[in-house]
C-alpha cells in the first residue's frame, strides 16, 4: 500500500457506492462544467492503484474506461455506480460531436488536426510526489521502492505552496483560472478562450518554462495526458473529495481536517 498522511486511506467498494449514491454533487458539477465550450467525454479507472474493484471488473481494473454515450450527468453517475471506480475523470479535449468522435478509430487520441476537435483546456498539475522530501527523498527515489504515489504532509505542503505561487504567476498571463484540490495535490485550470487554441508546441514551451520554477507534471500541460480528475468525484486512494477551492483558502488548506473534502462515510 502507498504511504499516506494520517487519516487518509483507500475507500472500500461499499464506501464508493455510498458516496456516489448519496453525496456526489451533480448540481455543483453541472455548474462547474458550464465553462466548457464543446462536448465532454468522461472516464474512470476501476482500481489501478488500489487494486480494489468489483469482482466482475477486476480483469479491467487497470484500464481507462471512457464514458462517451450518456444523456446527462445522472447517467454518468449510473456508470460510476456500476463500476465503483477508484478515480473519475473528464477529457480536457473539447469535441464538436461526441457521437461522431466515438466512431473514430483514433479513440480520442491524436485529435489535434481533426475537424471535430475544438481545442483542449489548458491545465497545470502539481502533486506531492514531485516535491523533494528530506525524509523520503526525491520522486524518483520513492518510485524505486514502490512509493511513487505515496506522500507525507511535508510533500503535500510543498505542493500547496507551489500551487499558490503558480496561481499568482499565471494570473499575470491569464484572466480566468480555477483551482481544484485533486485529492492528492492541486490542479489549476485555465479557462481563457485563447488558451484552448494553444498548439502542442505552444503548450510544450509553456510547460517547460513553468517547470523551471514549479514541480508540475509537464505531460499534462503540454497536452499529452488529456484526462484530469473530475471535480466533486471521490479520490478512492485517499478517501477525499476532489474539491474546487478559492485561492484565498489555499494557504491553510489541510485535507486531513477540511470538512468540505471529507466524505460523509469517513466522518461517520
């Protein structure tokens, strides 16, 4: 198992079911997604990191399962209740017509030159594994002992500090930013219309410029990894809710005690 801060642990299947039945905030998610200019594909991973998945889906626990046929967010929740995934995501790409794209042999990969592709949401991902720790070493060192996704509060606080600094830096270039606690680290979403149109080369140049000062996942920013954690979903590896935050709340944000990100099954 991954080393996690006190009070964080893997969610059971029963707890995942309880969360998506009783607590998954579809209304807030619908409001949050309003900024997206095209149609959205969702995704889920049953149990790649925890090894926990329903028996009927254990053979595909490491797979990324796309949700591209749905009538609304209620139906997306039905899929989540069916698979009870450890993680839920959405595709940052925006599409003209999902029904057409679903039939494409590219399977949502290499879409950049397709007429059905409307752009990709620009995002920055800062996770604690990218923070060097005096107790647990570098991310590479932790990876070698099977703790690549494990983290301590020193590493988390380092990621939190860098997320605040990066947000302030990005405000100089972009007008519309959103900050999300991902369950482990932080995501910063750029909603400016111009950013959706950035080319892969422009994204790559920006990613490596930012990475000189901040421990970001460059693969996310440059557009190689198009999936990002779904706000208001459950991060099953740490039993925390992926929660949008105000940057003013970031300085003292502690996911061990913040009620907004602790699911009810954990509180009880």
